[in-house]
């Protein structure tokens, strides 16, 4: 009887081990399937990511408090130390801005007169939403942040994200309360750009480093270190003229730039709707069909 | 106040909380990984600290984790980071299965011995990540940043082990008291 009981125990142990091993194999296969699904169908994954980000808004708010407090303290100390310098700089800047204001008003007047003469159809005014950066999901493989504005705030996929320094990236997917922004330094990012002052067009390729690369330069124009890089309206994805960065190195046809925006220090961003068509609405149509 | 806390410490709920504390810790670390840090260039080399915690609990208290919770924690990490979905789930699970299998071999060993094993495990994890991301992007991700990230994980490990070890000792002491 004792033997029978131990046999039964052994049998149940074997069954238990078998189930455990099968579950393990299933989970490994499931993980691989997820990797393949992510490659084939991004819509389900995007929706899942947006859903999780929406749920975790309160958690992200709490975890960002210490970092925000530390940054505020350090910036306060810096501000106090530089108060006198900053004051005189602002006075100078104010005088300059006053002069520029007069000049801008004059140009604006001229522009509207010329537009009337040419029957020019003006581009629609851009609308924007300012949003706090809730979480930073950037690492050595992907560069993205989660902003505290979603479809509830009329944010749409593909809208352009800027801050006070220049271009930040583009909205990759949108939840109800949050949206994920793919930064221009991300490996998957491609931005049509123009190098100033020559005006030569090219593509800015993100490479997960602080120094994205310029490729496919059109024409045989020389680019120099220190040249300014701005967005180009080619392909209708970005409006022209948003500051992107400055050329820092040119080695064997490899042109690298330093972005004006410090991607590690994003706290507030502005999500702008320029009403542009371009590549993204087609993708949106596919999403809607699904 | 102290009395009610003392009563709570003796309750089943407190024991349950202690039992699932490694899961809560990993969850907490996954959230912390997403906190904005505002250090220049940090976002390009951000290390996956949760790997340290998964390693530690897989070696010292694997019973508290379980394959499903480890898998789900990995999945959550993947959903939050904009990386390949299933990659962290796969890595967490692989680490958990292998390390819990060699638990008896690794526990009661010197810190330096476990540190060497940890460095090897992290190297393999980084290599798998690098290869999968290369396939995913059809191009080589920057190697130097991954090396720096790996070095950061190696530097953080002793600090984490110090605090996690203290907590683990508390858990062990607690389970002895409960057994008595």
C-alpha cells in the first residue's frame, strides 16, 4: 500500500513536471511569436502599448516627481548664480527684439500685400498642444518618450513634436491620455532636411546616438561643419524651416549633426498639427480599415 | 499606531506581501527605469536595471517569482520601452529558468564568484538583445552604447545586491519565525 502511494506520488510529480515544462515551452514559443507579430503587424502592438501607457499615467506621474524636483533645485541654484548676467543679457535681448518686432511688422505687411497681388493661397495656421513628458523610454536600442496628451487632446499619429530648441520627433502612436513620441535620434527616424545656407536637401537618419547622420544629399554642394540643419517640406511630412541641429563632423561622406534639442532633458514638448498630409495618413487609412 | 502596525506584521496579509515582494520590487524597478533622469546622454545608455533584480531573486528566492509572473513582468517592460515585444519576456524567463535550476550551486557562494556568473549572464543577455535588435532593425545598433550600458549594470550590481541581500536576510529570518 505504501509502495502504491509513493508510486502515485511519483506519477503526480512527473505529471506536474511535465505540465511545468510544457508551460515553459509554451511561454518561450509565445515570446518568439510576439517578436514575429511585432515585425508583421504593428497595430495590435501599438494599441497594447498605448493602453498600458494610459493605465500607468498615475504611476509615471509619481516616479517623475523626484527627477523633476532635483532638476528644479539645480536649475534654481544655477538661476540665482547667474541672475545678474541673465538680467543684462535679457535687457540686450529685449532691445534687439523691439527692433526685430518693427522689422517683422514691416515684412508681414509687405508679405500680405504681395500675397494679395499673387492670389496666394495661405497655408492653414498650425494648432498645438503643450504636453509634459511623463516617461522616458529611451535606451541604446530605441529613442522614445511618453507625453501626457492623447486622443482626448486631439493628438493624432504623425503630428510633429517640437520644443523651444527645435525639432524633437513625431507622434508614433496615441492612447486616450498619452502619446508616444519617436525622437529624431531613433534608429527608425527619417526626417527630410535642408542644410543651410546652401539649401541642399537630404535625409536625416536617426542612429540611436546623440549625433544623427545625414544621407542622400541631393546635388553636389559642399556642406561645412557649423552649417545649420532645418526640416524640409519634401514629402509633405514636415513643414520647412523647423531647426533641427548643426553639422558637427564630416568624415568620408559621413555627415553627422548635433541636435539643438537635448533629448535627455525633455520635460515639456509642443505637439503641433500643421495639417500636413504626406506619408502618414495612408498608414492611418490601413489602421482604420483594420 | 505602533501596536496596530505590530498586529499587521503578524497578519497573513503582511506575510503575503513579503512573499510577493520580489515581484513588486521588479515591477517598481521597471517603472523607475522609465523615470526621466535629465542627465545629458543618459537616455542613450540607459541600463536595464530590472535584469539585476530578476537575477538576484532567481538565484536567492526563485519560489517567490514563478514563470508566469516573470514572463508578464518582461512583457510589461517591453510594452513600456519601445523595444521588440517579447524580448525582455524571453530574457527574464531564460534567466529565471537557468538560474533557479542552478540555485543550489550559486547560493552560499562568495560574492566574487556570483559576480563573475552575473557578468557572464549579463553579457549573454546583452548579446541576445543586440542580435535580436540587429535583426529587427536590419542594421547594427551602436555597439559602444551597449558596452557602456553593460558596464553600468556591472557597476550597479554591488549596490543592489547590498540592499536586496539585507532584505533577503529579513525574509529568511521572517520565514524562520513563521515556521516556529
